C-alpha cells in the first residue's frame, strides 16, 4: 500500500474507533479520507531510553510530523545531537526548573545550544509572580516559545512532600504574563484542566497565548465533545471581543504529552473533537501545525 494511502487509512480507522467509543460525537468512517496534514507535536517529553529517538523518528516521519522535544539541562547534549541528526523531525526545547538557583544560567545555556522553546512546570510560586519575570523577559528577548504547565498536576508517588500544586499553575496567570510581555510567544498546556473557561478567556484577550489539549481532557470530555464550543465560543472580532480576536479554535495547538507510539491515538482524539465542533479544514491545519510553525519560524512541509 502506498505510504500516503496507508497514513490516511490508519488515521481514519483510529478516528472511527475513537468515535465509536465516544457517544455524542459524529463518527468518522474508516472509508472517509482524512487529509494528510503537516503536524507539529508541541508537547513531547524526552525519554532517556535507547529506543526513544528511533521510535520517534520512524513514527513521526510516517505522519509528516515534527515534535517539540523537551528535556532538562542534563540531557541537553543528547537532545541537540538528535536534533542535528534528524532536523526534519526534532525541534529541541529545554525543560526549566524556574526555582533552581541557576535558572537564568540554564536559560542562557539552552538558548546557546539552539533550543526553540522552554517548558516550565511545578513552580513554588504562582506563574505570574514577579520573581519569575526576569526569566520571561529574557525568553522574550531570545525569541523563545515559553511553554507553561497549567492545571492539574500528577504526583510523583514518592510519599515525600511536594512544593507545588495546580493552584500555582492556573491559566489566568498566563494572562498576566501575556499582558506584561506582549512579544513573548506563550503556550499553555492542557487547556488549564479543569479551568477551561479561564484558559479560553485568557487566550481570547491575549494575541500571544495558545493552549494545547493534552492530558486527560479529551478522554474526560469524550461523551460531550461539543462542550468545547462553550469554552471556545467566539468566531473572531465582535462585541465584547478584541479587534484582534481570531476564530476561537485557532487558539489551540496540537500536542501529545505521551510516548511517540501514541501519536495516532492523540490525533484521533483531536480529530473527533474538531469534527464534533465542525471546525473548518483551514483552521484544523493551523491547529495541527501551521500556528506552531509560525511561532517557531519553521516552513510547513
């Protein structure tokens, strides 16, 4: 079977299976062609295992996909070597502990190495605490994408005290940051789960803020996918919306936050949600890859 046809059938079949499991969605039949789109997975975590990069490259190349791969400073050299070897797939990102005594130095090291963005997670203080502003200012100067975890956070299971919680990572804090740093390219993860309304409204009024819908949300909402239209309710500039407003669903970007092998499954979840909400194809292309390509300065394939 030719590669392009194989991709179409595989993804369509996965979507059909997903929709059969999700009452209330419009099923996509295995015979219905799903366009082969350019994809950027904006949320892919480095895994320090021998098979991670080979699996990522094989899986993502077959789907015309690239991945923003996030890693901490100790694995930066390995990530950059992989990005140099597979520039058609891997977009290198740093993973920053904002409370580390050397956080500013780590930002500089990431930037010098050539990362395109920096992920941040589990701060001790609210994301919009002024103590973090010098980090954001520097990321803005460097032209990096700032990826913030928002909403619920899993525990380590260690039984030891953990200094952060979802309360420190509300999506409304990104509204403060977006207003304070209007040229900073901001990506919030998980659509703020469970604060979806808050995330959507922050994005509506922030031209430089976007969210992915990774994590448990598309499974939690699988029986009522049309609810996303309640959160993402606006169609563009209108009364009570800014003159710069875009169609609400275009404030979303694609991401997996799962192992590379899960790419098809996550594509199916996104596609089922977009089908249920009748999102136009031109907007889907932006969600799946074109928006992140613009933010990252990448030419879509």
